[in-house]
């Protein structure tokens, strides 16, 4: 006895034989789509402009893993600041979890780069060249005529070109715009690794947007898998109001019942006319009327499509809408739950700790070490000397000139390798003796505070041990 697989057992882009079913989503234009277009224009402009924006000489964002240098909102961070990056990542993870608990997968439909590029860049280009969803289906099924060849060639050429631009933008976030311009303008033989990275990134982006498409959201991206663990009945999702829409059936204008009225026990039919447009517009191929599904990316295409149909049959909008499962089932307004408040409290605490650590972060990273292999030396004038090495990293973007000043009476510093001015984002090493008269010493060793001075102001005090025996 054979059983038919349900929609929860078979991906929406898979045929009964297990092969991939290519999706041809229909475009629904409405208020949500217009809002997404406006937000996409802002986000894409920010994404492409981000590497070129400078704050006090630093890029807005930089994630240079190769040189272990990171910049967030113009503030440089170094490996010595890893604890700040770790706490920042923890804040981000808690924010994502809390945001998902409240708003579901709205990030995927409105702000995810995969959705932005696919639905606002690549698919419109494809529609412009090949036509609407029906024309694209016919073109793919047609033999390779001259018409099909030039359309496919033009489309894929533009896809490669745009993928190259995206690849260069993401590369600029990693190596910086100066290094990127050097790769583009200099002799290619001098930048084989950089050019190789460009080719690889371009190929990856082309493959994602020309071939993988919804597979990224359905299979590759782990965020969708988290929905089962994070969502509850109070989370905001794109939901079909089955109490209002069922049972489905064809109807004329003015039929059905108002969304706010008391529901009859057995209505003749609901507001859903089973037109299938909500399925036709879905970029992941699901039927939202089957309930909450992992594949739904909250793109609101089904909401716009259904609102258009409701307008035509003169029924209230919102048969498919943003709501919680509890709101759909009971009609109660949305409210914050204890779980949501808990995420908010934890997030506020972490953000507070992170902000305090950020604002109190020192501009200099200092490491003071005694020279190995010796305890002390006696100078010609009889003073006792210890040899030290000081490493200083300037974590700011502006030059800093520092000097050392011992606080012990009679102590002096004799440089072997003096400190020089530190440019922004650079480090320097100083080698020096601390000399102290014997009559100022008591015991075999003592603790010496050394002031690090910048423009006459003590910016940090370092403790070290001084030996005289």
C-alpha cells in the first residue's frame, strides 16, 4: 500500500521522483512589496557604500581576518580586543534569538541579503529579459532557438557582471578599498591571490543567484531550522486565517462574512476562493494555507496577492496577514510574553556591559617584560640597572607620542631603543634600563610603578619588579 507524501515531508521545490522542480514565482505588487522595495533600496545603497565611507580616516566596517584587524562604525579593534568582539557576538546572537521569538522570520523577507539580491536585483532582471512567470516557463521548455540563446546569454552575462560587483564589494569589506583598488588597477601578476579571490567570490554569487536560489533558504541557511526551537504561538508570522477563509469555494462579490463578525458554526463557505495565487507568488513554492512552515521567509508576497483578490471580491483585507497563531485562533490582540520579556532583559544587560567595556577601552595595548636571562647589572656610576622590553600598540586611528616615567625616587630610564611616535594602528618596541641608586633600594626586589605619559598626562600605569640581588 502506497501513501502520498505530505507537504511537510517533501520540499516544495522537489518532484515526486526526487529531482528539483524549478520555481517560477508570480510577482505580486502591493503595499508590502512597495515597502520592501523602499527598504531594499536603502539597504543595498548602504551595503555598496559601506566600504567607501570613512569616519576619522577609518572605514565604516572592515573585517580583515587576514591581518586580524576589524573596524565597526569607524572604531578599530585588534586581537587584544577579542573579548569585546566575543561579547558583541553574544549580544548579536541573543538579539537574533529575541527578535525571532517576537517577529518570526521577518528578517528573511525584508533584510536578508539573499532575499534582497534575489528578489530586488536578479529576478527583476530576469523578468525584464525573459518575461513574466508564464513566459519564463515557456522559454525554458522551448528548444534552443536564436531567441532563447540571446535571452539566456544576455541574462547570464548580466548575472555574472552583477555577481562580480557584489564580489568586489564583499572583498572590500575584508581587505579594504585601498587594497581592492590596488588589485584592480595594478599589474595582475602582482595580485594573483586577490584576483583568485575575486573569481571565486564571483562564481559563488553567480551560482547562488542563478542556480541555487530558494535552495539557500530551504536547505543551506541554518536560520530557518531555528524556527522550530524559537517560535511559539505568540510569535508574529505570516499566517492564513483559516477560521475566516474555510471552507474554500468560489464566490461572488459581497458573499462570505465580515472578519469581525461572529462566525457561524457551519458557514456555506469562507472568504478564500481557492484561486491559488498565494501559491503562485511564493518564491519558495509553499501553500501558506497549510499553516506555519519552515520554508516561509515572510516575504509578504502572498499577503499582497490575497489583499488584491479580497479587493476584487469586496471582502476585507487580511485573510493572510501578520499575526500570531494565538491571534488567528482566538482573535485576541498580540501581547509580549514572559519569554519575550526575558530575552529583552538579558539583551539589555549584555548591551549595558558591552557599552561600558567599549567606553572604558584603553587606546593603548601595553606589554612590559623583563629581559630574559639576567636579573640586574651594575653601572659604572654604581647604580643598579634592570633591562626591560616594552611593546606598545596604538589602537586608535591617530598618531600618539608616549614616554615613560618611573615613580620611584631616584629612578631613571636609560633607553637602548627609545619609543618613537606611533602612527594610528601601529605598534612599537622600546628597550630600556631602569637605574636606581643602591641607597634607594631595600631588600632583594621591589615593585616599581611606571607611568606611561602622553602629552604630559598619565594614560596608564604599569607595575613591574626590580631586582638588585
